[in-house]
């Protein structure tokens, strides 16, 4: 399983395959690799919503970069994720990248947002992308709300208060299934507040961690070993 995940990561980071720019608005995004190409109308609609969000909503939203979003989608689909838990919805940008995968795996997203304005915007974005039926958005303090979770998690994505990553990990790691992933955003550009988290995922023998996109915001990919 680890070899499979590492191969997926390598393909995402190093691939120089050919592809078109998609619709005109996606062509305005400064892709490091060729722009994603939709395989059907539903995917086209989602990619167009993501492009609009990137071009018109990202200010103040602390969104992942489009290249990071593609990693999220690729990993989620590669592991056949059925349940993804996201801490830090913002306007729904990263969540919609996950939904590109979940709509094919038959999975669902549970996402947490403390800010009411961002949560409201995210709900609208999920709806116009046509993925709201597979998303449960919980508004409130995730540190408290996640204690209500009981079902297994295939992917846990951390992109909220950086000092809080270790608390989220401690509370939710027992729910992450063996072979599941913990993804942490901003492991390069906001590394300081999460040093305890980084130590935890790099010194636990039951976990395997790889950091990618270190030239940019950074993503930590942690496998919970079988």
C-alpha cells in the first residue's frame, strides 16, 4: 500500500504529461502542469466552479493552491475514499476537489468550519458544483465537534488552526482506518506552530510520512500503516 501511495505522489509531483487547458477560465490559472481535462459534463461543471472560485473568491480564504487541490483529488480517488473528514472548510475550495473523487468512489465529505460567513459561502459553492448531496458541513469549533464522530475515516485533511493540528490528530487518529491517510496543509510556509504535529507523525512507528510541494505551501502525507 505504501509503495502505491508513494507512486501516486510521484506521479502528481513529477508528471509532465500532455493535456489541454480546459475552458478559457481554467486557462487563466497558472498551472505548473497541464490543466486538468474533464472526462464528462459533471466533472466539467465542477472544474469550472473551482476555476471561478480560484479567480474570484480566494482572497482572504486561505485556500489550497490548485496544484495542491489536484493532489487531494488524486489521493482520494487512488485510495477509494468513502469518508473524508476535513478540518477547515473555508469557502469549500479544497472540499470540492475532494468531491471530484468522492462522486466516483461513492463516498462523502464531513467538513468543519468555525466562521459563519465562510460556511455560508461554502454551502453555496457546494450546491452550484452539484456536490452538496455528498457533503455534511458542520459549523462550529472543530476541536469540540469532532468528538462526536464515530465512523471510520479514510482521509483526514487538516487545514485550520496550525497549532491545533496535534489535537485533531490525537482525537481522530483512532478513527482513521489502517491504510488511511492524514493530510496536513501548510507544512512548509506555516511550519512553526505545527512542530509538535510534525514530530508526532514522523516519530510514530505506526505512521509513515512524506512531505511534498515543499517549494510552496507544503503538504504532509501520512499513512496509517496496516
